[in-house]
C-alpha cells in the first residue's frame, strides 16, 4: 500500500465512523448543544462537511482562499441524511483530487495558510483535514455522553 492509498483509507475510515455517530443521534437531539456558545449537533456536522469543501479548495489553490463562496451557506438545516446527500458530490471531488496526487506531490507541494499560522506539505495538510473531522466526531460523542444519550460503538 502506498502513501496515497493509506491517506484515502484514513479518510474513508474516519468518514465511516463519523457517519455511524452522526446517524445515531436521535432527531430530538440534533439541535442540542452543551452551552449557548457551542455549535449544536447538526451545525457541527455541517461544519465538518463544509470545512472539507473549503480545505479541498485551499489545497487546489495551494493556500488559504481570499474569498470563499460556500454552497453550504444559507441552506436550511434539515436532517443528517440530507446533509450527507448534499455534500456527497463535493466529497467525491475531494477524494478524486487526492487520488490524482503522487508520492512526490505529498512531499513537494506546499499549502500556504500563513494567514492562520502555518505552511505545510500536502501530505501533512491532508492528515490535518482528516484529523479535523476526527476531533469533531469525538466532540459529538462527548455531546451525547453529556446529554445522557447512549453512544454507538465506533471501534469495530
């Protein structure tokens, strides 16, 4: 297995486990949040999906975007299924972009996000994107624990 294959496996495993968590949230808890400053469950799911779209564009741009027009913005929140269906084509485009990179690209392409404090190699950046989703999936598991909602087992 090469590095690209491993990165794709990581993205797919993270998303598979995220979907297990997301779809296990009872409908009456989708708008739940631990405090008034936090995102609710559905907002966090949208944040993950929209961020992946942003990161895809930033990777293609080789750095942060000066203007970001999000197709997710101003969409009404409905269901987890609707969010996933809407994001599916963007996810597929991102995965296809990753497939087009070479081992050398992972090492030699730099992503300049100095506006937020870093410049990273493409391989590092891709792992950061995946980690972002992992962190938020963990946060949602904590939300469910805090709300007293049973949590699905993701460690299969």
